[in-house]
């Protein structure tokens, strides 16, 4: 069955080592769209995604690891974490002096609510940051993330995690962990976006490299792991393409779609 939709992760997947889009990648995506194939990205990023991949280059955007999906300006999927649900965990983590950020993205501006242990100086233009007391703060969050987590911290977060949330560590040595609603996943957001366009899962090709891409690659008709992907990601993929520094996504599209 022909591919009608492409969904790709950004960091270490569509973007190069310098977090930019190569001209070859831009060309491949443009040609796919010209051929009637919908192009969307699915990232754990919030507002910063638009600065890396302008909305004009894609048909859809899945941000915050699947908490929000948009087709153009229209929100087709949204799954937030209420402060009431997350409060006991956040208060406990704050007492442990864990650096917490609760993020909410609106348009091209990301609102970052941080605890007293999180350094907020020098925020880039797309971030609006404020120190709050999570014991009393009342808001809905698209994603909660923590940095500098130790192995003991990971165990602590997991043991205190509410049933309706899930916790995921990202690759790297900075101890970066993400907390989202259990229904905020790249696969579920992609399913909503595909349904909006009348596209079947079997008509989707998806690309990724990290643990939070595994559900997406398993859901899509064709799951493609990057050459630089984790072994666990490669295990669930149907194909493995070149690395992100070798224009892996663009090469695969050129050879299999265009």
C-alpha cells in the first residue's frame, strides 16, 4: 500500500548534529508534500520545535511527546497533566531537591513553570519562565521534565508516580526524565492526526531513534530506525536507514517514496 503520511522525530533523527535541517532533507520533504504525502514531526520538544522546523515546512506537528497534535493551526489531539494529579509527586520531588520544569506550550511561546532548584537565567526567546510553588500551583501541563536525575532519583520518581502518568528517561548523561499523561504518546497523537486526514496506520512511515519513538515505529505501517538509534528501537523497526548526520531520513524517502 502506498505511503500517504510521514511522521518523524526531530533530534538525532530529522535534524543533523547541529540541530538544523539539511538542504537535502528540506528538498525530500518538499517533494513528498508535492506528491500528496502528508508530512508531520513528532517530538518531545515544545515551542522550540517551531524554531528548528518552521510550521510552513510540514502539514502537522506533534509536540510534547504526544501531548498535543496539530494539523496546521487546528488542535486534533490534546492530553494534559492536571496539577492536582501531579501535585503529590512534584511536592515530594521538590523536597528531594530535584530540578523540576512543568511545561505548557501556546503558539510559538513555551511557558515553563519551575521549582526553586531550577536555574532560569538566560532563557531563550521562545521560553517564558516563572518560579512557582507546586504545592499550590494550579495549571494543566503538557509535559513535566526533570534534569540531573541520579539512579536513586529515577527509582524515587517511579515509586511515587500516579497510575495515570508515565515516566521515561531519555538517552544521554544529563539525567533527563520526562513525565506525561499515559495517553500522551507519539503513537496516539499520530493516530489522531492520521484519522483527521483519513489515513490508515498501514499508510504511514515513521522515523525515530530513542525510546520515546518505539511506540510510534510499532504503530506505523513502516517503522524506520535511524542508523544511530538505540538497539531497542532498531529491534521494533521494519527498516534501519542511515544516521541523522548522513541525511538518513532524506535518503530513505528518496529511495522508497520519491
